C-alpha cells in the first residue's frame, strides 16, 4: 500500500477505496475536526501532543470520539506499517456522521472516525519547504475564532482556499491572513514567525496552536533565542529580518519573499536555517518520537 | 426510489449508494458550494433563481461548473421524477474534487457536480415550521462575509452547528447569530424577519440572499406591507410584534419565542400567518413554478 492506507468503517483500505456518504454532516456542515502528524524515519513526532489536541478539537466541536488514545495509537501505527513507508503524512478525523432526522439535530449524529497514512507531503513541494517560498498578504479575512474556534482544527477552510487563489494570482506560493482585529493570524495549514533583531515572535490569537510551532518554541529555548507568542501586526512582516513558517507537512520553512518584496537578502535567513536544520536533525534522532514498531509490538 | 435519487458521477443512484472520496477538497477544505430548491405538487419553485444563485456561488468560489443551466434543469427533473414524489427537497452541489498534487493547488481540482431529490424536508419538523418555533440568540458569532462570503451558499457551517447546540441547551429549537459588527445576520439555513408596527424588515448584510426571502419581499409588496432590507439590531428581536423566518425547507415559518420570551402572544402573528398562507396557496397554484414533467418532455 505504497500510496497509503486508510482506516475507515473499521477496515484498512487503499486511498482509492476510502469513500464516505455525501450526506455525512461532517461534509455538509463542515462539522469535522482533524489532526495531522507525521512519521520520519519510522518515528512518530509528538504523537501524544497531536492526539491530545485532536481530543480537544473533538470536545470543542461536541463530537464524541469512539476511540480512546490507545485505540488511535494502534490504528495509526497499523496504517503506517501497511504503507511500508518510513516517512508518512498521518491524519485522523472525526465527522458528525449521517443524521437521518429531517430536523438535522447534530446530537443525533453517530460520529465517524477515519485515519490514514500516505507518503509524507510537503505543502509547498520539498524544494520550497526547504529553501523558501513567497507568501502573499491576502485581503481575505481569516475566519474569527469567535465564529469557528481556530484552536479546534477543522475543515471550514474556504477563506484559506480563496486566499491561496489570490496568492497564485500574484505570483506567490501561498498566503497569510489577517483577522477582523487587524492582527496577523496564520496561513492555510501553517503558523508564521517573524524574526527581528535576533528575536522570534508568532501570533498568539486566532490561530491553530501548532504542534510544530511548539517545537519551534522549544528549539528557540535550547538555542537561547528570545521567543514570544504575541500580537503581530501585518506591517511587521515587511520589516522583518527573516520570516519562516511551521507545519507538520514541511517542518520549519523559510519565507523569502512577501508579495514582491524580498525578505532579508531573498534567501533563507541564518536564524531560520539554524532552527530548520536543528529541527530535522533532531527528528532523525527520534526527538519527541515514538517508534511505529514499538506501538505495534505492544499491541 | 421513494427515499430519494442522487445524480453522482454521471449516474442516478439511491441515497445509500451516493458516496464520495474522503480526499475530495470540497470536504477537506470546505471548498463546496450548493443550493437547495424544492418541488411542491410537482412544481419547482423559482428554479432559475436558484440555478442563477448557484452559478454565482460557483463563480464566487472559483469553481468551474461542468454543467450549464439546461443540463442542471434536466438532471434535477430526472432526479425528482425518479423519486415518484410530488414534494421534494432538491439539492445541487459542486465540490473542488480530488487534487492529486502534494502542493494542494486548488486550480488543479476537477470539480464534481452532484444533485439529488429527497422527500421534502421541514427544518424544524412540519408542525413547528407551520405553527412556530423557539429561537435562541446565540453567543457564537456568524462567520464574516469578509472571510467567507455568505452570499455564496457553502458548507462552512461549523458556527451554525455550535449555535444550534447552544439553542438546544437552552430549550429552543434553533438559533440566530450576530455578526462581528453587532448586527443580526441569520440562522442555520434561514433568513429572519422582524415585524413592528405593521412593517417587515430583514438583515441586509452578512447573510445568504435567500430566494424564499425574495419571495417574502414580493408577497409583502402584493399585500401592501412595508418591507425593508436593512441593518437589524439584535435588540429588535425582543421588541418585535412578530418574528418569522424563511427557507426553502419550511417556507415562511413563525417564530413564537426568543429564548424564554414569548413573541407577541406566543402564537404565530397575524401578519406572519397572512404571508405564510399566501406563500403556500400560491405555491400550490404554480407561482414562479416550473413543471417537472415539462422539463422532461422538452428534453
């Protein structure tokens, strides 16, 4: 199953066979939460942190997860093992399920759990994730957490898609969005970091609380780099010495251009590169890691 | 096919067989637009108005619809005919499709069109849609149209679901949401109208521009009732003489309680009942109607 393995309806199937009802409220109402982790060299990264966040997302959406932590660990390890791949993109999701009642009462849903492992993905392609991408400061506003809480990772992402279209229109690779309060938020699937005078800052509100973002904070601590979660103004982007982004599907990723303006000298910044190489070398060593085989052997 | 007929992948199938890939970006990114019309007594209601709005939704989401107006009319008529039902809930939707590229470029999607007819649905059940429901003014903020434009009918509806949970918690049937600007917006799938001193008003911004809402405006015109699209303050709800809502799946629906406060005498208001009965009697007579058979015969 080199192209992936999906756990759905209690069975392990190929991605091409992973199908759901078009009536699932998880689709029709955007009533789905999910999480994404990865394996690298056979190590899950921060697996419990991801599962914990997923559980918070389920609770935040009032979705009852039929699987406990141990179940999920075993299912994910099995999905990865069946791919035969060392480096995987690994997802879990929970949809509301099909609701038969005409009244569409979400309390009547029987939530459906799906998990899968596919080959490791790089959100901008590997080259750009490693060497740098161009981002566009979008005019599309980020959905407010007062409406749909960004801390609960979910599929209501139409703002991201339209922002991405804008970015492509402008010759950029991806987008950054500003919230209703005028503060910088995040991009489609990644957190953003500004580096100025040797210090790193990332938005503290209206964003997904990224697990890789947390890893970046830890790496900065180890390296003695000042790090802050705080309100970040969009204007700080153009004035930054360096910019970088973080996500499970790409790691620590340099941003080398904002719109038409090169950031720094237009190449990955020194501090960014330091954090990035530390991130990947530590991952290869099993940092915050859980062996796929270890979970399977214990099962 | 008494429980419905779905057109998917170029075929007509039973609802239980209507399945989609879990990888469709229409699901994963909320990148889907849709529209809902109905048949009543064998008449489609305002069919072209719905198809036109659907086309605007597609364009707004930059989704290319493989079917033109004539195609859609024929497909919908066929779906309805195969159910053998006079009164149907009729939906069309367009998803982004499965995107193979790791970069997740929405421009690479091959949008997938789905249509179906199922038995006519009443969003609060028939009795409450006809005689009145209790609504709850939710603390969940409505997603801003600056983030995801509410005029493009779409599946990013997690704010609605959470508002609905709140409503149930409070012993109400459904919810109303306020926008970031403090103005009243809409409920999950319906527009709201306040009646005060014989005049009707409905929010003009941050809402779906309902087709039934347009029909209500027309009925008010015929009846000589002053009607306005304008900013409506949430405070106007409690102070109203009457409240009602409109949607395809329920028509003109009295609201008889807001939270714990009865509206008027706690029964459907006189003006509301006048518009409601006019709406249903005109529909039975084929008002703004297109015969299902007529479309099939012309095909």
